[in-house]
């Protein structure tokens, strides 16, 4: 146990590790599916492998949620950083469907462990010297740094693919190996910078926390399903989340494949995805800003309905695009609406939650999103292989539009409350 850090020192470490964690992700976030299809996988196989990550995270997020409390934030975050390097290596070396499934499963375990320890560490360090201090501004700045890091990483990744200095290997491979190296840099930064002043439990208490965390998942799922059965408004909001997640398959996974069809090569699509993803992150922020305006003007429920309508329509337009320019324009429109939908959706969830069940409500919404993508992505891949990527985009976009109607119970409740 080390002496508590000053809030300023804790902030510097928190911001630094946020950047080293997310900058590498920007390099490859838009090209994972191109890596897999370029190594011989069909679209269905690539999306099935991607779905594995979400399903593993769905299964492990709750059982592992208490590990940081039991073993300490630093220990769990180091374990996550080590697994992050192993996962990156697994992707870099994978050459077959099952190798990519293994890499995706490792990614799911990593995401479950990575979720929360760094933020919890920062809050603990600040409260160690300033009990009860608000950290909302610091968390907000961290989110901004995350987005900026991802955007910059996407630009660098696209530039590396466009550069393609090693002609004996696919252009995309350089970005993937840089992803591996930068994750090693992140691991070193965690080992050097992250010091923990809070004392974590030992012995029996540690085992109790681990067991309690692992036993939590069935009770949260059961409690969440019972809550959905009693609360039709919440059921509708979560159903909208499911429709939203299905639509995300188009602009998170299928976009690079459609771009490859238009541009004629994996290298061209991979290079283009860098600046496209970077602008996408910026335009997402615009959408979240517009969400506040829409909620004030139209009401929270109608703002959520508007976001879902525009996002789903954008996905359909992506499928109908006749060239790369129209596809990119439709994607940016879709991603703006993606940002627009988030804040009002979250606000509606909180309206239906109470202090006693807020964690359950948020968990069940998140878990249903993972499950929807995990089930929907392989089916979308099969449809793409048997028809076309464009047809699949239109299909998932139409399913996404069903989410508009799912907000109607929340809208009626909002009118009754007015």
C-alpha cells in the first residue's frame, strides 16, 4: 500500500492511461472485419467471431464485477492490460475461423475485466485525500480524451494502411502489429504509473467478495426479467436498445465491407476507414449535443424516438447508397443520430429506475445489447453471404426502425406526467 496521491497527480495518471488504453483501439476499430475477411473468412464467419466477444462479455461482466473490490483496482487492471496484449497478439497471428473465435473470446474476457477498475481507482485516490469530492468534470474530460484518442488512432491507422511500406504483407497487417506494440506500451504505463493507496480485502473477506460477485449474475438477470415483466415502459426501452444494437451491425461491422466493394480493394477501404472513423467520433459528439436541445424542445421520449428514427433511416440509406461518397455521407448522418439517441435513452432508463434497482436496470439494458448483437451478427453475416452486404444493411436498418414504436409507452407516461 502506497501513500495517497494528490488529486492532481491522480488526474494526470488517469488521463494518461485513458489515452494509452484507447489510442491503440482507434488504429483497428474500423478494420477488424477486413482483417478477418482478408484472411479467408466469409462475412458470416467474421461476424460470428465478432459476436463471440459480445457473448463472452455478456456472460462475464457481472460475475467479474466484484474482482476489483476483492483483489484491488491495480491488480485487476494489470491483469486486464496483460490480457489485452495477449488478445492483440491472437488477432495479429490468427489465420483461421477458430483462431479468430479464440481471439474474440479473449477480447470478451478482457473487456469484462477492463470495465471499471481504472475509473474506480481514480475516484478512490481522490476520495482518499478529499472525501466525497465530486469528480464529474474529470470523468467528462476522460470521455473527451477517449474520443480524441480513438479519433487520432483512426487517422494514424488509416495512414499506415495507405503507406503500406512492406509490400510482402497485406497493408492492414502493419496497423494490427502497431496495435500490438501500443498495447504493450499501455501495459508498461500501467505497471509504472498505477499505484494503489487503498487497502483491499484479504483472506476470507476476499473470497466472500469474489463468490458474491459470481453469484450476482443469476439474481440480476432474474430480477431484471421480473422487472421487465412488471414494467411495460422499461420493457419498451430495453426493446428499443435491442433494435438499436441490431442496427449497429451495419455501421459498426458492415460499413468497411461495403466500402471495400465500392473502392475495389481491402487496402483502399482500410485506409479510408481511418479518417471516416475519426470524423465519425467527432460527429457523434455533435449528436450528443443535439440530444440536449431535442430533449428540451420535444421532450425526452420524443427525442429518443427521433434519434432512433434518424439512426435507423440512416442505416437503410447506407444500404441504398450507390457509391462511396453517398455511403460515407449516410454513415456520418447515421452516426450523428447514434449520438443523438444515447442521452435521451439513458434518461428514460433512469426514470424507470429507483435507488434500489438502478444497477439492475442499467445492467439488464447493457446485457440485452450484448446479447442482441451476439445473436444478430451471425444471422446478418449469413444474410450478407447469401444475398449482399447492401441487402443486409437495409434489413438491419428496418429492424432498427422498429425501436421507434418501442418508446411509445415512455412517451405516453411522459405526457401523463406533464
